[in-house]
C-alpha cells in the first residue's frame, strides 16, 4: 500500500506542476510545468539510480549512500526499495562500517529474496565479516553468493579476499585472476584486484610479481 501511495504522490506532484503552471501562466506555464513534472519523474526513475551507481563505482561512497537513501524514500515498489537498501549497505561496507551495514540488512530475510538480491546481501555480509576480521565467516557467506551468481566480478573479488585472509593464497590468486574472464573491470575494482594480487604474490615470496601488481594498482587507482 505504501508503495502505491508513493507512486500516486509522485504522479500527483507531476500533474500539479503542469496544472499549477497553466493556472499561473496559461498554456506556456502549463508546458513549462509539464516539462518540470516530467523531468522530476525521469529523475526519480532513471537519473537518480544511475548517478547513485556512478558515484559508487567512482568510490564516492558517502555521495552514493545519500542518493540511495533518497531513492529508497521515493521507491515506488518493494523491489526498488530493497535494491536501494542493499546498495546503502554496500556503501557502508565500502567505508568499513560493517556494523551499520548489518543494521541495514537485519530486516531482510535472505530466503525471501530473489537470486540477484540474495547475492548482493550475502556479498555485503561477507564484506562486513572481512571488515570485522573473520575471514572464515566471510568465506561461508561469499561461497553461497558465488553459488548463486558465479559470474559477478565483485563477488569473485570478495571471495578472493576471503581466501587470501584465510591463508589459502593459491586459491585466492586463481579466483582473482579469473575476475577478468568476462572482460575489463571498472578502474576502481581493477585497482583493488591488483592490490590483492600484489599482497598474495608477496606472501608467496614473488617480489617481482608483487611489484608489478602494485604498479598496476597505482595506475588504475589514479
């Protein structure tokens, strides 16, 4: 019911702009008001999600979290509201606030979510466990996520990190190498992958490999 009311409220606001414009300035005012109303609707349904995702990919997590919060408040469906909440949790994880991420995720039942949503939730929980210093718990969560969506690079990255922190260095390298099987990665994710590979090769005593991946990480991290 609340989502139907939100959709009605947004539609009413868009119509009110057109009607109010016409009452104030006639036909031209109506056209301007209609354009503003249409622009607002487009911003809510298309532009806001894209700018939130772009901010997240660029590593601007506080900005992304604010946009996801607004997106959740204006969500016209339960699915969009869940997606916004999961994305906010991902922002919390990215800045190292695992407790805040868990607080956001606590109200979601993993067994009632769609496969893609469950994957995001499990990956977020794995990242939160890594931030809390429990790689084995993280590995349990991310293994479940990878079983649902083995093709998602961010899930593979979390799994590689969990394996590395668990002391399974060779397995971590294999997973991190496989991340690029589907093509090029976003610069931020590629930089993180290279940093983790540098750490893994350093643990194996392969200084040249480690230095090479550190240089790649620096190049992608600029």
